[in-house]
């Protein structure tokens, strides 16, 4: 009996199951975990914080399946290196916020649990956000600004110490420098050549201390000037349009650039940028009372930069002065007006950092009917301003007023 020929079948290739990674970062080792789409833990491991360790960590995660994304704790500190490595290999990275305190009290805390929680957060995309890329000129600007800020703090401390030393100095020494201005005093003290053989006397010891402090002050001033020579052209190249706006100089523009990062498109809207800067009011309504409260979160350095820009505009910009006068007549206090202006300035900065594409107006026009159906009050921006009034995140003064556009002259 002839045997039946076997059917020629096709072998279906095995498709790796999706998996999600989480990393709890530390100075010497990173603890990693991998979970599947059902939150089942596939494995945990420890890897050194070296280039070879980063490669081994990524290879280990990929052996568990199709790596969809990875949640990393502290992408701006201990996790910066591994985040850059994963992003360079094409793996989506999410920054994981601190875990829920109730869950931590119930489950406990250790490195493996933190890594597992980070992986589960990446799976559900909860407590996560898109991190800064930290791979461009803005990251270079951030490093230079941090160094400059530390030098400014050290110089201020030296100046305070010099003044305190001079207050307690012998009368003979104080009479010599009593009428000198600050810089003349510092240069005079730096030029002193006291007799170090008589260090045991208070007069000579004060001269040595003042000379040392004055030279330190001058050295720090030279260091700050050198950093300024590097920072100023860098900011001008990164944000020339931002520097053209009234009240915004190199210091304020540099801080706003650092807050936005090398990938400002990670902020999905101007409301998100306002929340990041801590100028978006938070709803605090209850019952029949509808109000908003002050936002004390966000990047406080960016909040400070917006405040300084607003104060400068109040002093120098005629349109802002007209807005302040009009809002004061409506009964708002100065602090309330400043908060409104900071919110509008955050909107202006966002659109300067994220220029709208060419079809922006067409897309906005197509979206207007849908937004009106949802009850959103949409107004087109005027041709005289970069500000786009919107109903999302508009500051509430608690007095029933809706803030007007500060760049629009009073009626």
C-alpha cells in the first residue's frame, strides 16, 4: 500500500511576546526588572553603571521578549547614562515618578520592588512622562549655567565674609578703607603685601584674611565673566526670537531653555508648559464655590524667570502697563495681576520655543467646530500678539474676572 505523501506545511515563526522594563538607578549599580503585559515578573537583575553594564542590561531585557518601553527612575541624575544608552538603541524611555505612598506602605520597599514598580508604571504609562533628551546644545547650556550659578553663590559668600571681617578689624585698618567703594576696596585689599612673619598679631592676620578674600572675589568674577562669554552666544543661537521679546534677557531665556530641554516638543501644549513652570492655577472648587488656587509646584527656577520678566515688563513695556492699569481698575491686586501676566507669558514662551507648523491655522480651523461642540471657548489670536487665549489653564482671580490678554491695549 502506497504511503500518503506528507503535506507541505509552513512553520509559523514565533512572535516574541511584548515585555516592559523598569530600572531603579543608583550610583554604582542599576537594578532592573522585566514584566509582561499581564504584570507578571519575568526577571530581575543588577548591572554596573558602566557602558558594558548598560549593554548587558539592554541585552538581558531583550531576551525576555519584544521590549516595548522602559521606565527609568531619575533620568536626570543616576539614570542619565542608561537613559541615553537606551534612547540611542531606539528603546522608548519614560521617566517614572516616585511610587504611590499608600502602595509603598502596603508592599514595602527595596530595590527590586522599585524596579518592578517602574516596569509596571511603564506598562500602564502611569506616573510617567517623557524625559529630556539631554543630548544637545541645551544640555551644554545647562551645565555651564549650573557652574556659573555656583560661582555666583561663592562670590556672594566671599563678599559677605569680607564685610564681616572688615567690621571686626582693628580701627587702624578700618580707617584706611573706610571711604572706598566696593571694587576699590577689593582691589586695594588684594594688592596688600602683609608681613607674614607677624601673623600672630591681629592687624597682620586681618590683612592676610582680607587679601585672600579679595583675591578670591576677583578670581570668581573672572570665572563668571569667562562663563558669560560662552553662555551669551549659545543662548543667542538657541533662542534669538525669545531674546527679542521685551523683558527677556540672556539669564531668563537661558533658564527657560533649560526648563524646556533639548526636546521641547515633549510638552504637548502650552498648558503643560505652564504647569511645568508652576504658573497654571489649580482648581480648588467645592460645592457652589468655583475657584482656583496658587500653584506652588513645577520648576521654581522657571517660575522665578517668568516673574522677573513680568516685573521688567511692568516697568518698561507700555502695553503691559496699560493692562496693569485696566486690571487694577477692575479691582485686582498687584499680586493677582502678576500671576495673570506670568500665565500669559508662559503661553508666549511656549509658542516661541515650539513654532507652529505651516498648516497650524488650517488644522486649528478644522478643530474649531469640534471644540465648540465640547463647550470650549475658542478665540483667534490677534495679529499684534504672540499670545493665544485659551480656556485651558486660564488664571482665576477668585473675583469672577477672566484675565484679558496683557499684550492687547486696553479698550
